[in-house]
């Protein structure tokens, strides 16, 4: 998965361009004064992230594992 960093003003002015990039599987990192302040990604990438985050929070009991 490729990543593009873009300043917040550029992202806001050309939202459609970056929306298309996100839909094609690219992650768009939005920066302000050189720091990442947010990101834009496709719905499928977001679903994947949320599944991973949920799995991180699962409690596994060693005795219950096969």
C-alpha cells in the first residue's frame, strides 16, 4: 500500500484528487507544519484497520487455546 503526504491546505483545495487516490488503495497522510495530523483512506482499508484494532483488544486465555 503506497502513501502520499500532502499539506492540509492542498488536501482541502484538491479533495477530489486525494479521494480518488484513497479509493485506488493509497493512504493519504495530511500534514500541518510538517506533522501528520490525519489520514484519508478507503472504506475497505478502514474496515481492515478496525478489525485489526479489535483483535488487539481481545483477551486470550492460554488454557482456552486449542
